[in-house]
């Protein structure tokens, strides 16, 4: 009966690890997305800077 308890603990630990990784990835994605959306201002965007100057 003891080995069954150890297997359950390993399964719970694995699920907790995967859930915490999912939370971290979601938070990092959200921070990146919101900083990108908030950081771009169309009035300050220089569209001519990507062309070769002659």
C-alpha cells in the first residue's frame, strides 16, 4: 500500500509542476503582449526609416 501512496505523490507533484510552468509562461506572454501593445504609438512611428537612404 505504501508504494501506491508514493506514486500518487509523484503524480500530484508532476501536475503541480506542469501547472506552475503554465502559469509562468502565461504571465510572461501577457507581460510581453501588453508591453508591446502599450509601447507602440502610431504617431511616433517613422515609416521611412526602413528604406535605404539615397
